[in-house]
C-alpha cells in the first residue's frame, strides 16, 4: 500500500522526514478503501491530499483541478500533529441523508493507522537499504577516512538525528580521536584526543555497552559542556565499534531535542557500528599487508645487494685451497666474510657476525665491512686495524649494537697467519688430530672505544686446515630444541678433512641441515675453510 517517496521530500527541522497522504498510500489502495466505506456506510466519500487533489482514483491526475469541498463535511487526516490529507463526506442533497461525522472520524483514524504502518515499514526498508549500501561501501573502498565520513552521514539520515561522530581508540596511548563526523563544526572535530580513563561515557562504551545521555546539557559526565551548547546537542547515544570481540572505537549520534531511543534504534545503531568496525579492521589489515609486502620487497632487494658484497666464490691461491658457504636465516643476514688482496701478495680474511638481523644488521655489516677495508689497506699491524675499526663502530652505533669479528692476513707463501679475534667464536687449526683455537685478540667491536687488542701469529705447514665459522653453525636447533654444538662440528671436520676445502665446507653445512631437519633456523650460517697445500 506504499508509494515510492518523492525525491523532493525533505526532512523536517527536527530531522524527521515529512510525508503526505499521497507519499504513503497507493491510489489503488485508497480507491479500495473508499469503495469499502461507501458500501459499509451507505454514503459517498472522497479522499484528498492537502492541496485538494483527489487521491482515491485508479490513476492520479496532477493536472486535475482541486476537489470542490464546499457544502461537504471535511475531516482532516492527521499524524504527529501534521495534516496529511482530508476525508470528504459527500452530501448529495437528499433530505435526512446528512453524512455522519463519527463515520468520517473513523475513516480518518483508519487512514492514520495505515499511514503510520506505511511510514514505519518505509523507515525499516530505508534502514535495511542503508545497511546494505554501507556493507557494499565498506567492502569496495580502501580509503577508510572517506568510508567513515559517509557512514557518519548515512547514520544521521537513517536514524533522523542531527549529527554523528566516529572516534577511534589508539591502543598504545588509550586515547580516542574523532576521525569522522557529520553536521558538527570544525572546532568540534578538532577536539583534542580524549583519555579513555578520564571519560566515563567512552570508557563504558568501549566496555561493550550502549550509553544513552538524555540531556547532555545537564549531564555531569560531559567533559566540555560549552561544546555541547554551541553545537546544539541535547540527547546522545553512544555505541561501541566492535568486530569479532575487538572494540576499535565509538559511534555517537546526537539530537537537537530531547529524545528517547527505541530498542530497534539501538539495534540499528549496533548493526551500523559492527559494519563500520569490520571495515576499520579490514582496512588496517589491508594497510599492514601492503606495508609487509613492501617491506618484504625491500628486504629481498637489500638481500641481493648484501650478497653482492660477499664473495661469490673463494679466491684462487697458489698455496691455499679455500672453500666457503653462506646461508642467511632471512633475506638479509648479519654475518659476513671477506677476502682482501694486497699488492705484496698477502691475503686478508675476515669473518664477522653483527648483532641483530634484517635491515639493522645488514646496515651494521656494511659499515663494518667498509671500515675494515678502509683501514686494512693503509695500516700494517692487525691490532691497530682492529682498534680503528672498533673506534669507528663505537661512534656510529648504539651501546646495544656490536659485532664479533676475526681478521687475519696470510703471508704470500701461505705459511703464516697473523690475526686478531674480537670476541668471535675461535677459528680452529687442525694439524693431524690436534686442534688449536685462535683466541688472541680482545673484546667485541662497538662497545668500548678504548679497549685494547692483541694479535697472534700462527705458523702453518702443508696439510693444516683452518676452519672459520659463525655461531649459526654450533647453535643450530633440531625439533627437540637440542643444539648442534661444537663437538658435532668438530666430528664433521674430522670426518671430511681429506676432502677439498669447498667440499669440506659444504659437508659441514649438510651435517647441520641433517641434524636440524626442517626446523627454521634463527641465525645465519657462515663457514670458511682454508687448507694449506
């Protein structure tokens, strides 16, 4: 029995939509009502709108002249103190056949009830349509600020209220900030973030309750009453923005007059708030996903750059056979090793492990490598080189950032290795069945700029094997949480010592992998082997 609302129909100054009889009831329905009352009352009636246009006809004629009511009994059809139209009890002029005012009043009451039902149904349809539209809007857009601005306006329209705002909570600071509003001043929107603990209204709302304020002008819980007065706010309804048990903010609606909200109003507001909360959470997850993907691409690119800094293959040397393996635990590692050639035929070898992983570890590694190369090219004494590298790292890093490093230089004939160990796992020299640890040096690099360093000299002979490694080898874990350990590494060294240096390095790696299985390792693995020919 309803008609589509005319597009020009506007809300009243209080925010409530104004209807006419023609807006709410179809002509065919009014025609059937008129015929029924004609038969029941044995009288003739006409139903007209406020402009006198007759509505109880099969098709409305907008060009038809107003219905002449002179000489007839006219009874207004009113709803919420507003005249929607008229019931005209037609007088045909027959003596004793005067139309009944009581019957006319009854017909008007029936029409009022039909209008009330039609308006209520239309409001429910509009509310459901708004929810449907908001669901599509939330699902389609990635700009959450635009979404929430539209949501604030839509909730005002569908609930016939003056204004609305959406506040989001910052989990770190426990403050609420306005992120979207409709029909509120810029001054109101720029209100400073509110501490949740300082505001009992929002605190209760964030706990999952719908909070009703009958008259904000006189409510002691209102923090800034001057704003309430300047905005013309009277009644307020606050609803939590909750999605899957997580409350992310508060949706508020405001009225210009004192108003009580029905249970249906509360449920409608909860439905809008739930959709808005889902959109907020999904938008955050989307942004986090995009950021994670960008970070992953950056890490991958940084890993490619970092691996270009590491030797792709060991150097060819007449008296030493070198082998190497490097396996980062993530795209960008904190280990590095390097070979530095000198004009006199000496060959420098460094292996290091910086604290941390990812981009911070990679940047420290690059800085350490650059400092080592710069000083190694101009200074002869190993312990002086390490002192200058340490000083450089102390200036450029925090106290919690440091590195371990072993740096040494082979003589041109491969018979002498002069080295300094700055807190790194000692390299091993295997001669026959005897192991020697290369421990001479000092503490880690990057902590104390005044720390002294010593250097050691190792005399080598054909058949000696030097094993350099980082703690990612000995600290590899299996599924039971056991570590690979130093003894297993030595067993692997002894087992494959007759293999070429490259094969020996790879066999140590494969022994680690066989031990760990599919467990993802938390540290980089670096192994360098030098066999004296």
